[in-house]
C-alpha cells in the first residue's frame, strides 16, 4: 500500500513508518487530486500539515484518511490546541481521527488523556503531547492500516480556535510560560 504522509519528512512518525518498511512519501506542500492520482496513493496520514483538505481529496481515501491531533477532541479543534487546553481549562490529550470536511471533526479512532504537573511549560507540554500521539499511533497503526478499528463520533460541541484568536494573549515568556499561569 502506498501512503501519503502530510507532514515533515523529519517527523518521527514518518521515520517510524519508513523503518517499518511502509511505502510512504512525505510532503508539506498543498496537494491536489491530480497529485494523488499521479502517485497512486491508497492511504493518507496527516500530522502537522497546515492545509485544510477538501472533500474531493478526502473522498479518494474512504476509511483511509486520518489525522493525528494533539488535543482531546472534541476540545481544541483547529490551531494551537495545546495552548487553548490551558486557557480554556479543557481536557488535555491526543486523538487520532478520520478526516472529514470539518476541521478536526471526524470520527475518533483512538484517543488518550494526558496529564501535566504545574512545573510544565507550553514548550514541555507540547513535546509531551507529541510523544503521546506518536505512541498512540505506533500502538494502533496495524489496526488502522488493516481497517480493524471502530470509529466513534465526537460527543459534545467541543471548542474551536483559529491562529489569530491567540493574538489577544500576551505571553511574556512565550513558549517558556508555565502552564499553571494560563488557567
């Protein structure tokens, strides 16, 4: 199976897939339907990709189009999920979900709550979330790949934020801001 990985080729998930022997190509560029057809991709994994996928692309990958998101969906859909989980005091965690036409609204494949102590910063909590989503992916990839997972609709309204929503917050220490100062 040929896999399109929408994310950095330096990503530990991409490297893990390559080392596993998967036939996987990575890109951070905006993709098109023509690109999918030209390369005969059969599965799509998005992790850290900055573009919204349109229906015509999603439809090419029924049950084979997933996203790795560092929030406990339905909370903190969209941009800066780690930041917003502390500002909004919502559950923290990671989620693997199917991609649909919404932004981080697809059915859940697997998720895990993550807990932090008060000494964490935005930077250390961000790193911890990435380690957790990677581990969750590694433990579930075989089942996801073989279409042996249940899908669960997201429950509740949840929250959503755009990148510009963060502009009203002044963080004098930036990513080194302690998380206990945010809620």
